[in-house]
C-alpha cells in the first residue's frame, strides 16, 4: 500500500485526492503547510503531491528531491510551472491534466503519454510532464 504525502489545501481538490487515494488503497498523509512537507515524508513515501500555487512550495521542493513529486497549477501560470521544474519537481502538470491522470499517478502509471492536442500554450500539451527531458 503506497504512502502519499499531499499538500492540497483547496477543499474541492482535497476531496478529489482523498477519494482517489482511498480507491487506490493508498495511505494519504495530508499536510497544511509547505514547511511540513519534508517532515511528513518517510521511507515508505512513494509520492508527494503539491498544489504549486501555495506559498513556500517552490522553496520546499529541493528537500523532496529523493521522492517522486508531482506538482500542479493552473495552465496559465507558466512562470510557476517553470519555477517548479527548475526547483526539482519531477512531474509538473496543468491542474486539469493532474486530476484527469490522478488515478494513474497514484498507482504509479504516470509515464503514460499525455493526450495529444490539449495545449497549455504553444507547443506544450496539457498534461505533459514539463520536467521531462531534463
């Protein structure tokens, strides 16, 4: 049973993550602040999920380099998505793509290709791991 640490403060988003984690048989460890992320990660943690729009998240990402980290934010916030990639987030997704692929992410099948033609903006498919190719 995988352990998942999540910083997903938005109530609607959190309820989606909780439901999918429960269905996937994952143990979900929720944190309220980005400063709590590193302390919540253990040797049993398989995945960290972060809402990139939350304060301090980009500063916390380097401390999570040893664990698979998936971050999401609005597709229009290119600077934030790029900043997460530069800070070491392994998978950076547009919010819509994150929730569409959440089940696959939780069961470790995140390597599935993104659907074609779903643009974040010019030339970057929505759902593409923006950190890929590094």
